[in-house]
C-alpha cells in the first residue's frame, strides 16, 4: 500500500491492525493534512455484520466532538473497500505506556480522568463504547488522551449487531454483564475504565486466566485483589475508586461518568507526593521533687516553651511571605 493513492489520500505507512481494521498513515492531498485511514480487513469484506459495524463506528464517532475523542473526518469507499479517514494522533498507545513500566499515580489519574471526560460526552449522546482498553486509548505528545475505535459502540435504541448471547469486546476488560452476553449500558464502560485504571496502577489485570473462558470465570466469580496489595503507595481514596468501578453488580458501581470524574479530580494525598507538615507536641512536665509547691514551676515551664515556639513559627511564616 505504501505510495498508493486512495482517492485523495496518499498512503505513507502502515500504523497497525486489529480484528476490526488495518490503519495507515496518509496524506490528505486535498486539504494538505496528515490523517489515519482505517480499512476493513479483506477477509471480513464478505461479512455483512462486520461491514455494518465498521460503518457504525464512523457514524458513532462522527456524532461526537470532544478533545478526548479521536475526530472522524469522513467515511468513503474505493475499489470495493470501505475506509474511515480520521485524526492522525502523534503519540503512543496506553498499552505501550503500561508495557514500558508502572505509571506515576498522578499520571494514571489524569489519563483516567481524560478517558472519563470523553466517555461522559459519548454517554450523553446515548453512545456506549463497549471496548475500552489500553490499545484503544492514545496519549499525544502534549499528554492529551484520545479514545479510538467506536466500532463496537451501541447507540441507544439501535438494533443489536451481534447474535443473541454473543459477546463483543476484549474479554479481559469486559464487565460481568457484558461477559454473559447480556444487554449493557454506560456502566459497562465504567467497569472497563476501572480495569484500565487498575492496570495503569499495578501493571496487572484484575481478572486473569490462560484462556478466554478462564478470564470470564474470574470476572464473574473471583474476588478482586486489592491494588494496594500489589503496589504499596496507592492511597486509600484512589483504591476506593478502583473498587467501586469494579463492583460486579452495576447497581453498586458509579452510576455515571460525572461521579467518576468528581472522585478522580479530588486531591489524593500520598506520603511520597506530599510535603508533610511537621508538628511539635509540648507535653506537661512532671514534678519529680518532693516539694508539691514546685508544681506551678512545671506548668509555667510548659507554657513558656509553647510561647517561645509560637513566636519562632510566626517569624518563619512572615519571612516566607
């Protein structure tokens, strides 16, 4: 494909591929901009369901306009192949970032918050992503998070694109209700975001297995291993966020992304990141003599030390100002 021109797009290089598409970097010769073109794999061209989902991705994404969602420019067809022209993102996938090592707590929370912001916009439009995972999240060089691939999104009221009982998405990030092939709503994205946050914080998946069925069993039946048991510097408030997003009962999770955002944006204090305040306690002096009249001297000594220390602290504060 390198050097080939598709309509007014000149193919520059292959960026990657997945189950639902092959992506190329291309130059839009009409508008003089770099874009990404996503083509449906040739082996899926004969599958009407895959074609429908591919078009659905474009329509769902094009209906959204948000800084944390990859922009869709157009959908077109050439030589029997449908493709989507979308925003070219210069950066790296969250999957690659996680593979490179544990993220700092603040960085993980910021990424999760940006994903939540993008999903909040989608949910307001009645769109559920259903395939939130690190491979579908990119971080630009300016640290702006972009959500990709709404090919599995489900518009409110739209007919199902999968057979009854079939599962859609990547197993390790599926909510329990999604893994069982049940109807899902926006709370399935909340679960998936929780899995991503868990993975960013620990470098591990919360529910694992050697094969898909084992992962599904783990999601449905096994207790969550606390993130703090894997990474000791995770503060309790942050761990509570992870636990609530990964409640197996959707009624017990956060009920919308706004709730998740409120929690993620709240200040989280850790011993490693906080400049801890130092305090001095002046304890009462004990009269060790046999003379009870010396008791007043002990009380006066403690009071005098407190007064002197208070004066020193006030002078330091004024000097800092």
